[in-house]
């Protein structure tokens, strides 16, 4: 089998093999240069553009035949992106900026190797869970070639503390508060290591 008609990225690599292995000697040429020997091979095509792939086979009787095909190597789409901020308290709003020549953009969001989101690119994402996060942007051009860029474990979402307190005695409601006096006590029910009290 000859290579696919279009390959992505340079250098490109293509696995090839002889469909009818009756030949005793098999040679694979790329643009007229010997690239590999054997029934199966991985061909390296070093540059973008059109290239000739030639299969030369000789059987046990010394009879030789060849097959010639062309393959196009497409450059990968260009892609770069930034995310900001890279750390903060959850839920953390992240702004993404992408520069690419691709025709289609997709994204994946991970938290510690667990896929949280997969879908079309959005310039804004909110990370709810605390921990390390990864964002991948996948750019696809009109030929189907793709480039993936990852910000691996580079966004840190810190846990937001739970805040509550219990008044003693009962403080009433916002609409009907009881007047504060020196006999009131407040029990901190927050999970934070440090709390700041503000009595207005």
C-alpha cells in the first residue's frame, strides 16, 4: 500500500507495505533516492510539498516491476495562545487569546488528567474546581492537518473558603435585628485558617 495522498507536518512519516509479498527484493524510493528496503517500511518525507514515492520489486526469477505514486506533505497550521490569569481563587475566570491560520478551533480542559470539557474554542472559560488545570487548543486547517498546543498543569485554582458564623444569642433578621450589646458572642464556622471580623 502506498502512502496517503496528503500527509501532515514536515518531516512526515508514512508506513508502507507490499500488498502481494511475492517479491524477493523490495526497494522504496522517495524523490528518486533510496529510503528503505523490505516488504514493510516507514518512509520519512523531509519537506512540505509534492513528492514521488516509488516501489521497486524483484521476484525470484529476476523480473522487476515498479509502482509510482505522489504524495503531498502539508505544513501544520500555526498556533499560539495565552491564558490569563494563571492562578487565583475559584471560581476562576480565564481569558484565552489565540493566534492561528487554521479554519477550525477546538479546546479541551483537564483537571489532573480528568477531561472536564471538550468542544469548540471559547475565548472565556470558568474553572470551578480547585487544583491544577490544563487547557489544550486544537487548530485544524482545510486539509485536516492539526496542531495541538497545551498549557499543561499551568493554571492553579485555589479553594475559596466557606464563610459562616453563629450569633449567640439569636441576632434576629436583617429586617428585624436585635440590638448588639457586650453580652453577644459570635462563633466562627468558617473553614479558612484566618478570618477578619467586620461589625460595620
